[in-house]
C-alpha cells in the first residue's frame, strides 16, 4: 500500500543567455517534469525554437524515411559516442542518401527493362513453332503476308481452291497462321480467313528466327534479374553497414530536436526565462546542483508550496520495489493513480495472483505456463513483454499452490475419492482424500478439495473471498478519504459499508440461531449504518446498496470459470484414454490419434488458461475491487530527458 | 426391442421432476448466456471503435466489455442452485 513518490514543485528562472546550459543540464538529469506554459496576461510568451531546430528536424525526417525504407528495427544496441555520431552525421547521411537513391533508380530502370523484355517475349510466342525468320515477313512487292490467329482450322485445300500461289504455315496448337499469298488473290483469301475469325498479330520488328530470338531474350532476362538481385543485395549490405549509424543518429537527432523545441513549452520575456515543473522530492537536490554547476550558479531555483487545488496537476511516479513493479502495468492499463491516492499495486501483487490461482488451481498447467513464461522472459527482452511475463510467473506460483490444495494435475484428480457411488481412483495411488468437516447443502469439505464434488461449498467460499476483497477495498477507500477529509468523512462514506455488513451478519446469526434479540440488534446496526451512508454519500450511496450483493456474488465466477477449465481438461483426458484402451485390455493403433487429441486438447486449454482466469481475475480487480476506492486519472510523470540506448556522451 | 422401449417411454410422462429440473437449469444458463453475449456484442463493438481512435482505452474497453459477464455467472449460480436443491 505505497503512495506515489512525493513531488516538489520547482521554478527555474534565469537570463536567456544561460537557457541552453540549463536545458542541457535538465535533460541530462532526466528528473524534471516540465509543466507546459499557457500564455496569459502576465506578459510572458512562449519562445521560438532554437535556430538549429529546423535543420535537425529535416535530418530526422530524412533518417527516419531511410530507416523505414530499409526496414531497420531496433536491435541489440551498439553504443556509440554521440559527439562522433553528430560530427559524422552530415557526410554519412549524404553518402547514405545518395547510395540509396542511386540504387533504387537503378532498380526501377532494370525492372522496366524486364517488363519490356517480357512483352517482347509475349509477341514472339505465337510464331515460335512456325519458326520463320521475321525478316521474311516484309519487304515484298507482289506478295501479301497474313500473320495472325484463327478460330477454326485452315486446310491448304481451302486456300488452293482460290489460288495456287500461296505458302501456308499453321501452328495447330496456338492456332496461329502465316500465309503468303500473291497480291492479286489477296482480297479473296482475306475474305476466306476472315470467315474463320482471323485476327492479325503484330510481327516483331526485329529480324531473326523466333527460337533464336527467344533464347537471346531469355538470356537477357536472366542477366537483368541477376543485376536486380545484386543491387538489392547492395541495399541490404548498406542496411547492415549503416543500421547502427541510423539508430544512433535517430537517437541523437531526437534528443537534439527535443532540446531545440523546449522554448515552445516555457515562459520567456525579452531577456529572461521561467521553467516551471516537478521533480521527485528525493531528487530535488540533484536537479539543483546539476543546474547550478552548468550555469555557474546564475540560474535561480526555488521550491514552491503545492496548493491543495494544484494536487490534481501533480505528475505521478510510482514508488514500488522491483517485486511490485510488474503490477504497475496492470495499474497503467486501467489508469495511473492520482497524486493524493493510495497506489494499490502492492495489494494487486497479492490479490491478482491469488484469484488467478484460485480459478486455475492445477499443478500441470502451472508447470507448463510457468516454464513457458520463463522461456519467453529469457528470449524476448522487450520492455513491454518482461513485466507481463513476471505477472504470469507470479500467477503460476499461486496456481501451483492451489493445485496442491485442489489435488489437480491437467484435469486429473491426484487423490482418490470415496463417494456414495463408489471410489473414484486418483492419479497417485495411496493418496486418499481426507474428509475434514461438513460444508454447505450436504457436501463435505475435504483435503484435497475436489471442486467438482463440492460446488455449493465452493460458491460459498468464493463469495466469502469476494466479501473480504471488497472490504479491503472499503478500508483502502476509508484511508484515502480519512487522510484528506478527516476520519469522520471516511467513516461515513466507506466505514458505513462495513458496518452495514456487520449488521446483516449479526441479524443473520440471530435468525439462524433463533435468537430474536440478536436479530433486532443486527437490524438496528444495519439501519444506523444506512443512515450514516445517507449522510456520507447521499441518496446515491443508498441506491447502490443492492450492488454490494451483486459484487459479492460476482466472485462466484472464481469457481465457475475454474469448473469449465476442469471439465475441458477431463473431457480431453476421457476421449484420449478411451481411444488408447477401447476395451481396456490392449493398446490399439488409435494410440497415436489419442496422443494428438491429448496434446491439441490440452494445448487449447493451456491457451484458455491464460485468457479466461486472467481476464476474470483482472475484472474482479478493476470492477469490483477498484470500484470501492480507486478513482485514478493521475498525470503520468514524464521527465524531460531521454534514456539513451544507442549513444552516450 | 427398440419398439418396446419407445412404447415404455411414450406411456410415462414426457418430463418427470428430474427432467424439469435439468431443463430449468439448462434454460437458466442458456438464456443468461445469450443475454451476456448480446450485451457484450454491443459494448465490444463500441470499445473496438474507441480503441481505433485511442489505443490507451484498451483497459477501460476491456472492463466495460466484461461487465455483462456477470449475467451469465448469475445464471450459472442459479442453475447450480436448481440442481443441488
């Protein structure tokens, strides 16, 4: 139950001549959250960016477009000196730009050439099997040449009935014909072939035998293709050669551009500047000494008191140990806490895995998912994935403990259970279920807990867990309110809920035990508590009363979702084992199919085992638990600075 | 043989008490399931739309989408109560 880091508001004032040094110093500390200046009647204005801003952003755009063209992704950082990167930037950027544009132009040109060759090839194909030199197709005075395709078939006899002076070449497959006819008879022959659906083909302009030409074209195509490949390889080699430079210069330029544009966010007059912002109180001295040493003490820094109405504007930084840190992801997914609120990350560390484990509660799945999470954590170093894997590992520890409590392994029961209908054997011979005490509606509480045989008792147990969880929420809410508005407010708004529950509990005990005095006491406590609530939260609070029951019953999903997971697993087991031993005597060839069913079924259930318990555990935190105390909506602490990955000073 | 079974089945009541109970439990969970699905469909569509505008709304969208899930949980509790009564 930690609170966000205590923040200090600080104002830095100085002459514009030391603005650059001040910005550099603040940037390097990476500890100062700058409040954007909004122009008002004070006479201060936001300033123009530094003169290098335009140049820097131009280069940044260029480097990013090159990076996206080359498809450069962030990789294992190779740290370079930022000074060296900046010095080499111009020449290397030019070199890179020129290299890439030359190569892309060449590729475009080659690809056009390839298209050209392809269309030449297409023109050639109909004449391939006739294989006449194209020079023979033209240059006659008394002969007409018809080259084209027909729909039907053309026999020599059909032509010879019109004229004797002809020469016909037919390719029956592509239905192309080449027909040489004396000019005098050409018209009549043309009529004949037109009747057959003749369509003229363009005769390629270059001479030569088609098969020979085709060979040449294909040779040329291969050459051009090779050239394209080698140019692309050249671009790839440029990519690997310049990747580190591009990543480093992107970083350096981003930093320069952020610094250069800071004057747009602060108040300035003709000669002075004011930087207003926040820093964690523990780091205030670091910021002061950094600014003082950079400006030789010329900047004036002072702390400002945080007024109560300003508390909404204080940026919020978590203050958690490394163990709790992954849970901040779950908090940020909902909303950052307000500065004045309790940060419930450390409570989530307990309650989230607890509920997840209660739902899943299976040794087998805990081991599979735990190993999976460890493997992913090892393989993927991304900052987004690491905390999620840590949360998954926390959840699996809890699942494992509940797995022992439930005696479950991949849907199998580990311990044998004696019921009225006989004994159900367990997976571990000799482990027998011990009956502890009677549960709800005739069921018995046992160890290990057989969830499928004590559903009503488990519903009761999960709703009780829910009530405890909700009351923890009320207590946190009480603490939030009591801290800012006093004990009485807290008691009326949040404490009254707990007293209402106590009243109901006393009355219930009275009714069940037949003790009417206790019933009246309970009812009186209930009425008093409702009046307190009416005073604390108004009529809204009273209207919300039935939701308490809804919220508590909502926790029965813990057993409901758990049961669905058990039933999927045990159904898979049943099908698989039925296939292996059809008549329980010998192993059939269906054993292979059974193994596939077993693996696929449990694979599916493993995936569901992350999603279903995860979502439901999350929902119980967000909706039921947070609803009792949490408002969120704090401003995220975002200090002016940059965590360098690819460069160093 | 098969015919005999049919005659026996037809002569008795179509649903005995246990059958009615089972049917009641089935209806409790079916109808609430459909209701949850219907409600979640509407909210889910809107949540996806909102997320397209602003990815930061994923958390809130998720919460809103799973709120109607409570309906089917209540249905499940009701059907379990019917079964155990």
